[in-house]
C-alpha cells in the first residue's frame, strides 16, 4: 500500500493519479492537524456565541435566512447531507471515485473548512481500506460539486453505497466489513465534506495525465509522418520558432527536433519550396496545445492546493468569511480552451493523413497503394478520419458559456467545470484513433519512400514507431480491409509500455 503524508509540499496532478490506482494510507502532518483543530475551534466558538455562519447555524442556499440553534445543529447534519445527495447518472468508475476522495482530503487538510478531526480521520481510513464512496457522474454546475460530493459525506454516516475493494455495497455494510464505524458529524461537518470541487479536480487531473501521453505519441507519430511524406526539415528550425515565440511553439519545435534526431531527416534536402500547413505549422499547432495543457495543469494544481471552502475559516485570525472560491471558472475556461486546442490538433492530423495519400504532393503512389490503377489503397479511410474529426469537433463546443439559476436565484452563476472536463475526456478516444491511423499511413509512406530513397534513415523514434506498426500489421501490397488494420495499430500504439518506450526514446 502506498503512503502519503499531507504536509507542506505542494500536491501535483501525479499525486492524484497515483491515489486513483488503489488504496492509499494518508495522514496529515502534526502542523496540518494543529491548523485543522484551530479552525474547528473557531467554528465551535462562533456556534457557542450564536454568531451566524453559513452551514454551521444557518440553512443552505435559499434557506440561508433560517437560523439553527446550537442544540439543533448536531442533529440536523444527517438530514442536511442526505437532502443534498442529488447527483444522477451512472456512477463514476472506482478509480475516479478514489481520486475524488483523495482530492477532498487534500482540500480539508488546508484547514479552511473546519472539519472535525475524527471525521477527517475516518475519511483517511476509508481511503486506506479501499472503501470508496459511489459518486454519480452528473449534477455539478461548477459552483462546487456539492450534489455529487455529498455522496462522500453520506457514506461517512453509513448511508448510500460504497466500493469496497472494487465491490459495490451498501455503505453501512462496507464500513462494517472494513472495521469502521459511521461518523457522528459535528455542526457543519456535512457541508465541510460536500461543498467542494473534488470531482472537477479529480477528473481534470486524470484527463491531464492522459493528455500528456497523447502529446507524446502525437509528436512521435507526426514526426514519422514528416519522414514518410518527405516534409522540409527546416520547419523545426529553432531560429524560426524563436523568431515569433508564441505560446508553446519553441518547446514544440524542440520536441520535434528530438523526435527526429539520430536519423537522416535533417541532412536531406527537400525539392519543395514549402509544405502544406498541416506539416509546416506543426510547431505552432502543437505548441498551442501544449500551452493550453500547461495552463489547465496550473489551474488544477492551484485548486488542489487551496482551501476553496464556503464559508472559509481563517483560523489564525479567529474569523469565518463567506467565500466564492468554490466557483471553478478558471478550470472550466482552461478545459474549454484545451478542448478547442485538441480539435485543432485533430484537424491538422486529418489533413496530414490526407496529404500522405495524395501522390502529387508526396511524390508517392496515390492513396499509398503500390498497385495503382483502380486500387483504392487507403483512400476509404478518409471517411473514418472525417467521422472521427466531426466527433472531436462537436466536443469542442464550450461548456462554460451558460448555466441555469438555482437555489432560489442565490446561486445565479456557475461554470459547468465537470462538463468541461468530461467532454474533453470524451475527445480522447477518437483522437487516439486519428493518431493511430496517421501512424499506419506514415509507416506505409516510409515503406514506399524507401523504394525511391533506399538510403532513407529513420530516427530512433521513427524506427520504434515503424516497428510497432509493422508488428501489428503488414505493409499494404494489395487492397484489403484497412479498418481491422487500424484497430490493431490502435491497440499496439496505445499500450502503456509502448507509450513509456516512446517517451524514453524521445527524451
């Protein structure tokens, strides 16, 4: 079992991904526990003095005007929680639910919620025993994920459902089997657990790591396409990239130079004055994607390391203040931008694939068919490319444009951050298919180019990718079904060990 101590080191996207893989023994440092207790003491002091604090001794949302006495506050926690378990839809996968629970613990340990330490310790014990709340996939407006994350609080009091070692059980049974006792929530503990953007942060972190892999494979495959197409070696010149250092393009050009190093690509001369933009603008398009990915990572890690609670307990000052830090506008906007960047990446990928099949541009046999005549070669695959591209483009529509007013018009704006993240995650699979098809076509182009350039020397990245494709499918020597070939290349290309090997080769 992995162990993790919440201390002073900043949490990263990688920490969330690691926590999603299985049980994690988590605890807070002595200093963090002291800060959490200080915040709890502030809440208890406000409750004893009758000072109004949202969710401590008031109703929630439109019921904010209702006052709750100190005597009532304890007993109302269970009903407050259960009334807000209002998420709908299929349950999130168990690995995502683990990540959500880890992210909520990361938020609570920031000491802005004032959660009771026994409740915090129970949530830690749940994660260590792989007892993970079943969390519905829909319901957040991006003004906290409250109706989804309240499922965590429900399980803590023995209600709802939980995964125990991956098996879905009633929460009370799961707690008993794990040797745990349902919590007795202190005033505001239910809101402290549930009022958070943990679903947004967890799903965003997992998406970012998947996009890291996508970027690595894209760079390698696009580089192989350049070798097969015979694209100009000057498009990745560092002087050109730095002449107008727009977002990410200097880094992208460097990545392509690394992917193409070690072969003969940079020693060749191209008879063409310039190539189509889908090749020539690889640093610009890839750079924009990398920059958008970096922005999304930064915003997610800010959220992961911050107390985004409402109200926010400022322990050292003994204050509690209303806050809107739960509104995840920056994450929603960054993921909407990232989805558009993925769509641009997809457009260029499709266009390169079509150019590889266009003999008058590549100097290779039309449709990458060595047969000629009436041979279709790979041209029918253009229909699948277009269909995949349409699917990706549809999911590039921004999610953060509008929300519905809820809770008697008190919560009158939102961000739809969970939707912004989830629709981008849906883009990933068709994008993987596009890259796999480009890899299949690039390998065929390399085989055909070697017939006219026997001395063609691939980079180590190119050799690895070409070998990967050829281990999955043979070269096309006569017309055959190319859809099943694309499926075999897809499966081989996206194996985790292949992605790791590609990253290692490219440095």
